[in-house]
């Protein structure tokens, strides 16, 4: 009798154990399916972001339409049209770009400063450093390149690209890490200059500096502790100008790798300038000398 009772208890325990194991397996499977769904959803979102970006603002979109860049779709605010928006629509029709009229709320959800128009475009097409050098060669000019060592503010990047374009620089080089990328805000701040300026993203700034030196360029860094003022430096010939990050300037390795260092005189109590302002001062000193 005792034996049979023990057998019965063992059988119940085994059944309960098997049920518990099945419950755990089922729960894990449900969790896996849920995670798989979330992962798939995230991957899809990433994929969509990889293949789609926006350019907003009237000047930026108009310059985009004037360039040879691809445009997937143009969203225009519904209602009466005034000013440059009519020129944008005419140019879009000429290039056979799909135009969709939407509410202001829709545009607000896409961009903070859209001015009634948003263009959906493929992701920014970065080039290689060699493409920048080839571009200078095609124009029969000495290379004039801007290297940005860790710019982290989209407005600074946009402003520097705008200055580089107006100054006739052949290209801008940014690192893949510790920096912002060219996005819709950068395009807007640049007033459409991103449609014309060649921008290269590189794995290692210092390797790139060495490569540029091998190609005959003088690499000039900007640093507040330099001994020479920028207006005493010769900027003629093949050059690359390095602009450091907003808070920390150039990295130690970059300082060691450049050929020369220059500084901007500071007379007031504030001892530093915005990165885009500094770059504008240096770039246009080079423009003046290279005329």
C-alpha cells in the first residue's frame, strides 16, 4: 500500500514537472517570437532610415532641385501658394518629381523648420577622399580641402559646408565617429550647399592626413595655443585646413600629425570662437591669398 502511494506521488510529481517544463518552453517561445517581431520591426525601421532622408526649407529644397540629386517625393503644404514655393513646384514639375499636398501638421511631424516644403531623398551620398582630389585635378586647381576633427553640432557642420561651398573648396572630410552626419538639419543650415559640396567620411582622420601629405598637400591645423597668427601663414598651393571640435579643439594625435598650427587673435574676455565662425575666418584668408 505504501509502495503504491509513493508511486502515485512520484507520478504526480513527474506530471507536474513535465507541465512546468512545457509552460517554461512555451513562455520562452512566446518571448522569442515577440523579440523576433520587435527585432524585425527595428530592422525595418533602420532599413527605412538607411534608404530615406529629408531636406526641408525653401532654399535647401530649391538648391536640391537645381542639382543632379535624386528626389523620391516632394511634400508641399496644402493651401494658397506664395513666393518661392511656386518656383519650387515649377522646378519639381519640370524634373517630374512626385508632388504631394499635405497638411501643415504632417510637415510639422517631418521637420521643425520646413517653411511649407519637405523633400524625401535617398541618404546623403558620401564620396571618397580620392574623389575630392580628382575634382581639384579636373578643375586644374591646387586642392583646397577642409577637415573637421569631431564637429558635434549639426548647425556648425551645416554652416561650415555652406562656407566651404561659397569659398570654392573642393571638399570636406569628416570622421565616421565622434561627429554629426549630413542630415536634413545640416542640409537646411547649409542653405542647400550639401547638394554641391563633396563630403567624405573616413575611418581615421590621421591616416587621411598622412595620405593627403603623400599627395603633396600641406595640412594646417587651428589651435588657440599656436605660435603663428593665421594671417601670417601662406595658404597658397595644395592645402587642407583642420578645424577642431567645439569644446576640445583638435585631438592630440591630430595636432601631432599636421604640418603647421595657426591661431586667431583673441582680444576680449571670451577666449574662443564658434567652430563655424573660426572656420569662416581661416577659409576666407585662404581665399584672399589664393585669388
